């Protein structure tokens, strides 16, 4: 191969690299970002949820804790194994404990007893999502069964009728996707914001 052919090949490679960088590293990401902003603005910006006063209180896609003082007044999310305190979006993960692991079984039994006591129900009626973390540890949804189980506690703590609180749960229950995918769910953050507004 002659020297001129080598320089020509190098020139073609450099031009192709620059063109690829501009198209795939600049133009394509900008196009995807633009389509996202135009067609899916809320989703592209994290599906942020605002309170009645316009303050961002979280994302409808990320679970969060409602425990602490006054926790009886709020619907509770499912447990989280993400990070040391749970619900840490920077440490999204499950517990990675197998179904027969003694530590997991002990944690489930402790959670079941605590949830049953808080909600005033029998331990045998506590739904699975009330005592087990999701694979990500950041699941924002709970089952309608777990939400309904919490109605009496929340209504009593807020001085509302159970009918009003139950209706809020029904209004915030999302059906299966496309009518047949997944299970019905309740977004806890959105339900708690509606509860705060109703109170």
C-alpha cells in the first residue's frame, strides 16, 4: 500500500469518526430530547408531582416513605431495601435474600405483625406487598387490597369518614394496562396528596 493510499484511508477514518460523533453524539441525542420534551414533557422530566401550593413533593414513579410522626394519617408504601434508610434512588435494589433466607423470613414476620397492629387487622389478612420490598425498592404503588386495609386507620387519624377515604382509594386505583397487563395498583403519593386536599 502506498503512502498516499495510507493517508487517504486515515483521512476517511477521521472524517467518518467526526461525522459519527456529530450525528450519534450530538444530533441524535438532541432529537430524542426534543421529541421527549414536546410529546412526553412530564415523563421526560421525571413525572414530578406538585402539592396544592405548587411545591414539588416527589415523583409518581419513585416510592417514598410516609413514616415518622403522624404516620397513621398517611397511606403507607410497601417496604424498601434501597439504601440504609430505604427509598434511596441512588441505591435502587432489592434485599437479594432468597425466599428461604432466615433474615428475610424474620423481617417479613416482624413487618406483618407491625402492619396488622397498626391497621387493626389479623396478621393472616395482611397483603404480601405490605411486608415485602419490590425488586427496585422504589415501587410507588401498592395493591388496592393493601390500600383498602389502611382506610380505617387513616380515616380515624384524620377524623374523616371511611366512606370518603375509601372513595379516594377507588378514584386513585389504576386498572390493568391495556385492560390485561399487570394488576390494578394505587399510587401512594398521589393518593396521599388527594387525602391531604380532602382533609
